[in-house]
């Protein structure tokens, strides 16, 4: 499976496009586009690579990771895939926008395809395995490609850090436990693609991340 990373909006959200090279079926993960220029950057890449977007996935439903959801839904005719424990965040995007003093208050969004731990999301001959990693938000998930040896962790695990737990539904002990049991158990050479900042590896975080020692 191939992966392309973009950085969008004032929060510096990492948006990912993943696709199967054989069929060109693709998913857009955490679309953070907040301007026509960012929307064009994403759509131009999809056109240039002749991809067929068949899925929109959110690792969690905080406002910064969902700003481009409506664009992807309307442009590609796909519904939202996410964990149902974050449904309340999808419905409360206007309140989230006010919390961060954003100029626009977007409408609520609904989950169309609910996923849980262990589910597999297929794109052509490839798949991403859903790993529930609650704590940053109740419904946070990671997306693991065992063949490609990478995991998209949303805001659960970063290079040298972890997600904040002071937002509604967050819990520090829950997050640490989920990271230790469900992410750090992956092979050490697994590349970690987080929701913000640079990529890292499971091995590097095991060795040096101060929050999980």
C-alpha cells in the first residue's frame, strides 16, 4: 500500500491518502483542508495519480481533523468511517470551533460506517486494520498496515510525545494503557505516521518517548 502525507490548516494536521497500487482504490484519512487551495492540493494529487477514493476515515472527530470531511464526502461520494464513541464530537463541531476561536462554526457530521478494534478496511488487495486507542478521545483509532509496516496513529502517539487528554472525553491513564498494549506491541520497525509532526517508529518510541517509559 502506498501512502502520501499532507499538512493542512492552522493546526498543522497530517492528512493521509493511502491506496492500493494494483487497483488504485484509495482512502482519505483525517482530511484537514480548511481553504480552497488546500482542497485543490488534495484533489489534484488524486487526479494526477488516477486514484479512486472509496473511503473517508477519521482517526477521531476533533475539529482540526474533520475540517475537510464535507469536501471529501461531496467530491467523492463517500460516507464517514469512524468509531462510534466519538459520535458526540462529530455532532459538537460548532462548540469545538468556539473553543479554539475559529471564525467558522461547521455543522455536525454523522458516522456512516462504524468500526471497532480488529476490523479490516479493504482497498483493492490491501487493507488497514483498526486498532482502538482511546484516551485522547473516547473513539480514537489507529490504522495499521502489517504488510507495509506502518501505522497511522492520529493524535494518540507522536514522535517523542502523546496526545493531550484534557479535552472532553480524554483520559490520561486510558491513553497510556492503550498505547502500551495496542501500539507498542507492534513490530519495532513499524513506521508511525502521527496526526501532527514528523514520522517515527515504534522502536524509537519504545526507547525514548518519556511518556511511556
